[in-house]
C-alpha cells in the first residue's frame, strides 16, 4: 500500500472554525473500505457496500450492527454517518484528526472512544488511531487504513457464538480495546527479544559501536508504547466510573481486566527502561575498561622510552666538549644502558 507522508498536526486546519471536517493524518492511495456486520447469537449478516449510496444504517429487529470504516481520506463517509446519527461536529472533527490522545467521552445517546495501536508491521514506532462510537445496538469503528489489526475480532464474530455476539456492541468495543492492548504486549515482547540479544552481546564482551544507537532506538520505542498505554488506563477508569446504560454490569469485569493489562504494560515499560539503563552502564563501563587497558599499555611503553629518549637527547646535543665522546667504549656503553633499561 502506497502512503504519502502526514501533514504536520493541525497545519491544514489552521484558521478554520471548530468542527471543520478536514482529514489530518496519513494519506493512503487505497479507497476506504466499509464493512457492515449485523449479528446476534444465532445469525450473522455481512455486507461490503460498493459505494456510499449503498450504505444503510437500517437493521433487522433483534440484530446488532457493526460498521467498520477503514480509511479516512474520504470525509463524505464521516459526514454521512454524522448527519444520520446526529453526532456532534467536534466528535467528527476528532475522528478525522488522527493526532488525538486516547480518551473516553460520554454523550446522551452514545459513547466515544479513541485509542491508538502500534502500527502493524512497522518498526519505526508509528501509530494507528482507532475511533469507536457505541450506540444502543450499533458500533461504528473508524481506522486510518486497511490492515489486519481487527482480523481476530472479525474471525470471532464469524465463527463464535460466545459473549462477543450475545452481549452487544459495547462488549464488541471492549473486545477491540482488549485486542489493541494485546498489541502493546506483542510490541513489548519484540523489544524484549532485542534487549536480550544486546545483553548477550555485552556479556560476551562485544562492544560494537552500533550497540549504543540500538539502545537509544529501543528506548524511544519504549517511550512510544508508554504514551499509548498510559491513556488507556485513564480511558478504562473513566468507563468504569460511567453510569451510562450502554455500559452494563456484565461488561465491567472485562473493563477492569483491560485496566489491569494496561497497567501491566506501563509497569513493564518502566522495568525495561531500567534494564536499558543498566545495559547502557555496562556498555559505558566496558568502553572505560577497554580505554584503561589501552592506557596501561601506553603507560608501559612510555615508561620504557622516556629514559631512552632522555639519554638520546643528552648525547645528541651539539656541545663541543663532552668527555664521554672521547672514550673508546662510550658508544657501546650507551647501548648497554639502553638495553639494561
């Protein structure tokens, strides 16, 4: 998938009134894709509209709906859904601006959630924003682009008859949130492997110059994961405190589980940062020891050559009268002194 670079945050919105619908974020050459799933414990209907005109929010009685929008560059999709569902313009604006912080907002008839996932398959620390609107009987999910992030959720809907299909859209929103937090653990596992490799190299005495940049890259990625996970803790806490009828008592234990997992992620990040600090100290200590060995060798050579240089300097002076120079054995004697030293 070809992607053009992002506009700087807010650069295209400068001077526009609040609620202006402008896409701010990564631009993709792919057309947005809309997937509509209508389901209950016994039935699943799936539709991929060929055009915006085919998009319908009507659902058969007794079926919950999930509208998955992948790709935000066509703002007509957001406009259409916002108009039909009477979503606040500022919420629509935030959906299109992919530089939001993870958070939870409660409205009269719906909930609004924003969270971020590590970009699948991208090792540069890039992020993907996922926005969720939870209504009674309806979940709308907006993603920046097409990718396999939500494939496990789709697979569960298509093959399972468990809670994910029986507890409605709010539970589906939880499942998406839980899946995103799981990706934080996957990112941490990947970094843990890299940290272990560097640790093994350092313990083997390998002080290659590229180790320091590697440690700095891992440190930046850890900071990125913490920036993703810390707001999710606040989001889950706010949802648990909410008295919205859309969040029933059956859902709350699962939200507490998300809160626990997000807390574990942030704690793991801090632990890994401490390990990195230790590895950096080991690396710098190793370089210091190597420098000390070099200085020790140089000191030995200096202690040998300093007296030799002194003697050579003395007898290399251009004085006319030096008694030793007239002696037959003066030159061999000087070499004897050199060798003795």
